[in-house]
């Protein structure tokens, strides 16, 4: 059985990790993903440890 929230969470984590590898600053990641820098900080803290 699939859990949609889990699938979305895994996909979001992969996107954040890849963007962080390419763009070294949170400002550049935020610009690339079209989200706020504070959201990027929160996502990096959650997914890139």
C-alpha cells in the first residue's frame, strides 16, 4: 500500500539534497526552487543531516 505523504516527503528530500549539492548557498537554492530562504533553511535542516 502507498502512503502519499511519505512518497511526497521522500521526493521533496531528494530535490532539496540535489539542489544543495548544485547551489552552495541557501539563497541560490531558494531562488532555484522559487521558495523563501527561511523555508530552504527549514528543509535543509530536516533533510540534509
